[in-house]
C-alpha cells in the first residue's frame, strides 16, 4: 500500500520519518501527473510546491490554524493531504474535486480563490479577528513570486508589517508565474537567489536550531544574528524588512528536513516573518521542468516511450485566432503595441512578442498597471492593445474608468475566456465584462462571431479612436460563416432570414443560434438569426425592426443575464417606447455560480447550446398560444427539454 493511500488527515504525516516524507512527495507527484494527464489542469506549479506543502501540514494544524493560498491553482498537494486523494480522479470534472481551494469540499480550504494577490490581506483579516477574540490560532499565507508583485499583495504586506503577533508569509519563488516573473521585484528575488546566501543561512541555521527554544526573544535574536551575518552580502536595504517583516531565506524548497526545521522555528515567532523558499516549477518531471510555461495548465496529455504529447483541440482556438490577427495587424500598423498581465501564452501574445519584441510588454500579474500603462501609451500616440482574461480584467475596472474612458483614449481591451471556461469553474468564468463596461460613456463593446469577424473587429477597434473592448470565449472558433463585412459602428449583421421568431445572438453564440434555427426549421418554424456584433452602441434600427413585428425575440449571450446584451436591448426598447414583452433573454444565471466541468455541459446547463436555444424559442411560441407547434425529438430523461441533433456544415 502506498504511503499516500494511508494519509487520510494531515496528522498522519507526523507519524512518518523524513525519508518516508520524501517518498510521499514522489507519490504525490506521480498522482498529480496521472490525473492532470487525464483531465488537464495546473501541473508544473503543483509539482514545485509539493515538499513545501508537506512541511507546512507537518508543522501546523490547519484545522485550527489558517492556511491561505495565493493563487489557488497550486493547491493539488494540499488536497491530496486533506482527505481528497480517493476522489482526485474527478479533478475539474462536473461534481468532482475543484482545481482551486473550495470550502464546500473541505474545512482545510478557507476561500474559493483563483485571483492573485489576495492571500496576505485575507490572512491579515483572519489574524486580526483571532487577536480580537483571543484565539490561539496561527496564520500562514503561501504566496507565489508572480503574485507578490500584485498591488494588493503589497498593500497587504504594508498593513501586516505592523502586527505584534505571529504571522508567516511563505514566498514560493520559482522564477515563474505562468510565464517568467517580470519587473524589478523579480530582479530583486533573482539577486537573492543567485547569491551564495542560501548555503550560509542553512549552515548558520543548522548550528543554531538545536539550541533554540520554541518561542521567545531568543528565537528572534538568533534569527536576527543569522540575518545580520549575511545582510551585507545581499542588500543594505532588504525590501521586506523595510516593510516590517523579519526576512529569512532564500532556502531550498525541496529539502523537507530543513523546511520542517525552519517552519517549526518560524511558526511561533510573535512577529511578522517572510520565509523566502526557492522551488523549481515542474520539479520531479523533467518535461515539465524543461517547459514550465507549456505545462503550467496543459490540456490532457499522455506519455509514451518517454515522449509527452499534449492532446490538441479539434479546431483552431479563439486565442490562436487573436494571436494571428494582432500579429498581422501589428505588421501593418507600427503604432500598435501589445500588453498583457503575466499571460503571454494564454492570451496568444507570445507570437506578437516574437515578431515585435520592442512593442510588447508583460507587466506580470498587475492588471491595473497594464491598463494605466496603456493609457499613457495611447495619450502619447500609440495604439495599445491590452489582452487580459475577462475574469482578471475585473481587477482593473477603476483604471479603465479613470485613466482610459474618462480621458477618451483609444485603448483596445481584448478579453479572452469571456463566458464559461470549463474545468477552472466559477473562479475564472468571464460573466460580467459587458455589465461593468457598458455603463462607461463613449465605450464601444464588440463580440465577433468567427475568426474573420475577429479580424474585422480588431481593425475597427484600432482605427475608431475610442475606448473599445472585444470579447471571445475559451473555445474553438466556429466554422467560417462566409466573408465578414467590415464592422460599422453600432450595426448588426443578418445571418439567416426568418418570419416566425428572431434570435438575436451576441458573439460566439451566433454559431449556436444558427444551429438552433436549423433544428427549428425541421419543425417548420422559420427563425431569423441576427449577429448583433455590438453591445454598445446597440443597433437601434435593428431593435426597432424586430420588436415591431410582435414575434418572439430571443437574446443570446455567454454572459450574466443581468446587465448584459439582453439588458441593453430592453433598455433601448424602453427608451424608444417599443413593446418588449415578447423578448426572452438567455444567458448565464445571475444568482448562482456555474461549477467546473466540460464547457459543453456548462453551456447546456445554461440553455446556451443549440438545443437549449431551440427549446426556448419553442416555449416562446407556445406562450403565444400556438400549441400546435412541437419539437419532434426530445432529449433523454433528465436533460434539458430540447432535441437531439446533428450539426450541419455551413458555407
């Protein structure tokens, strides 16, 4: 029986020897590689944090103490050690183990967390509450080197540095976030890492540790002696100490014995401490360590004869389509510069970066800074394109408002992962961007229906001279829908004529709407499909035309039904005094979170696949007292009302 199978609770770790803990680390890595190979997920970061996670659970009791993750995707070893090994095969699947901390799964998970920079501040809140209630609980925030550069992380450090109690920040420094860590802080950490400091600290600590009590000023004094002995080698002004933290490190992150020694000592120091741990992203898997970016969050993969093959999608992704479009446009317009926040591969800007390195900027996990830098570029005459996932762009809302929109600057926001994202689940769904951007004056919001439209939307955005946002999902682009005419401000595009009802689709949902129209045609319903193209400004002429028919109208969007494209249509109808009682808005439910699972299943759950859209049109027709119209084929019991269908190719 494997050691991992015997770990039902973290307390079981304390029955193992150091050699057994090393063996356990190997088993954890094997388990993670196996499951991520089958399901996809975050690989390299979890392989790198394995020994550190074991040491933390060995030294702390996180049923009473607090462990905060920043960001949550490095929590797989933690899940395996806290009772979820038996069900780990369900990772990222519907009804299975989440790929992020989830309090619904375990009391060892305190927050549902998928955004960077949050752990220090939330840990501080817990520590202050414990202090207020006089609870004997210790607090640990585990922070990645890419997360520490986030503004919120610095704000947390600034506040936590004045604590007069135990507070441990563990900085997991692997030189990488999702891509190589950027900026001056990365250079500072590299300076610490590449000095001869570690071996000196390790030897001094080993000589002092056996003589130390667990708590008290003697511990602090010993740590200060270690620190002072090497401070001059590193920097006369150590940044973390300037913020009120006692700094220890950098220490080897894969030496379990030494990690346990240090953490046992540091865990009871009644003063804020930052333990700098150097780990290797992808540790234990040569293929992941050699390409940590590629194996940050891979699709399912398999290993055969020592070769690792990542399964490819069936078609071209929206990300790849954007990558081609921005690179092509960059070759035509020297004003275009591209920015991202630590996601060059995920956003597709890696291709642009290779073609135009002087016009590409990765600011690290600092979305607000990316937007403000773009504002400065636009003010000076460039045409900046900022590519950030929809869920992460939420973090920069105030900068979009103050520095871009209020100044009426031509910044282009390209929002990947807009809508439902599949296995990453609720922490990463991009379901709010239309609602939080639509209220900003003079902004232009667009969503293309296929690759040709994405190219046209990007060209329009760069040339229109106003703040623009373009959204597209985590999916493959649909089959081409014919030649895409250029975008015209606030004008929609008719995709399919019809007389009985209208489906008004926004963005990638156009493909599903056309498929739904085919299903309904089989039951002799003639349904018009309109590609809205714009959520702002909305095509008011089109709205007037479809609402005056009195026929059922369905708005379709992969976005919350609150404040989205459907809301824009209803508001326009009210302003123009048009009847809107025949309008049904389909989108992501507003009052519940959609859990992880296959993206296709999530679309079906929201009624946004072709069958769900067709069923909604059918129900709208029935409400108009046309009971003779029925869909002829139903799904099996337990599925949404609708039809079973075969997708037809479109020219």
